[in-house]
């Protein structure tokens, strides 16, 4: 049974007391970050090719300012957990893009994934490493290709979410964003009953996950109060491990084998071996959709979140915050006029 967060809407004073209870349980030494940097960036490929003259996955691109999306993600993660307790998963084929962006940083552990086998494999590859070193830890998972503004408000709610996940060890906490439009490219979360608050952010049960629904289903979801699924989540290591065994035991058997080799001379060879037969499974489709009764959604208010999977989203976001892009505007116009891959 979910404790601390259950109950009717409470006063600010009562809410502050509940947050204090969560904070007392959050042990900073037991908190780790997992950063997924293995995406291919297919939908933005024509735009990036026109801009840079090469194929570069979006997480390694600097669309604004001086930092790439990956570097922004690493910096946000390091404000939540210590930089040395961070595991970043990078595709081996993308190492030439990643290496200069990691130079001069406290990177923790970087794992070169033999090939991209979707988000479930990337998550549990990193989780295997954390579990080998800190099996009682709590982890926060971050995709590395999201635009988030302002970052300080985001970091604040993730810290509190991580504390709640540390205390309520059987539960998975997932960030959802209230939508401002119909967006069929995103995953959606249909929330259930109200459970409580984390700061000013409402916490609700999860009724269902909708993976890239049709436009009509998006319209219905929008009207019913559904939120976008960011895939930013917090949970205990062992909780995620047990859920993995429940949802995809064949894959977990491979990661059990890999975890035993972590830190030994056989680690690289075992990793190559298990990835030869690693299934391509999506974390949302193959895990989250099956565990709604153990998942709560924290509604992230007052923060702009976007996955920047299409050029028009980049343009709209930059207009909204009044920032100039790091790329020529004509690249954006040309890319918007070009057919987009699906």
C-alpha cells in the first residue's frame, strides 16, 4: 500500500510535513543517476544533415547555447546525485560523438553498448552496473535528448521524487507533463485517482499508458486530463530488477549473467556475448504498461518539456522562451519543408 502520499488534497502545512518525512528517508549516498544516450535521432536526421553536413544523433547536438542535449542532461543529473554515481549508456558506434563531450567531466561510469536494443536494454544494462556496486540504491533514469526549462524547478522536483522513491521502495515514480497540444509522437499516461503532492506537483495513480496514439485518441486523452510520458523515473534498484523479471525474464537472464561479470576481466566479453541475442524491447511498451498498479505519476508543472524530435518543435520552443538557435534559420525552414521519416 502506498503510504505518505495517499489522502485527500491537504493544506500547505500538512504537505510540507509530508515532504519532510520523505526528505528524512532520502539518503544521498544511495542515489544514482542513469543516463540513456543511445538513441539514433532518425526523425531529426534530415535537419541535422543539412545543418552539420553529417549524421549526428540529437543528444550530441548543441541546438542552443554551448552545451549539447547530453551535456545538459548530465549537468541536471549531477545536481540530483553525485557525479561519480552516474552510469551513462552510449552506443559503441557513437563514441566519437560522445567522447569529446565527456572530456573534463566527472563521468562516473560510461558503458559502450555494442548496439542499440531500445530503452529496456539500455536501462537494465546500466542498472546491472549499479546493482553490482550498490544493490540497495535508488536510481533516477534520464533520457538524454530532452529539452527542459527552467532547469532549477525540474531539478527540485526530481530530488523530491527520488526521496519518495527511496522511502516507498515498492513503487516507481514517473514524471508526466501536462500537454498543451495534441501530440501523437509522444507516449501518454492516463492518470487515475489523486494520491497527494510532491511540493506543488500533484501525484496520481496510473490507469493506463498510451503509446503514440492516433490523433483522435490524443484528442480524447487531452480532454480527459492525460499527461505526456517523459520516461524520467525514480525507483529502488531491486524494485526495477524484480519488475524486469516479471515483464521480460528472457532479457533479465542475460543481464544476470552480465552483472556477475561486472568489474572482472570478463565484463567486456560477456557484454558482447549477451548483446548478440539481446531482444529489442521498449521500456514503456514492455514494462510500464504492465505495472500500472505499482506506478505513480508526478505531474511536472511550470516546466517546459519537449523531446525535440522534429524541427518544428525546436522552433516553437525557442520562440516560446525567446532564445536564438545555434543553427542557421534556413536549415530549419528547409528541414520543415522536407518529408519526415516515421
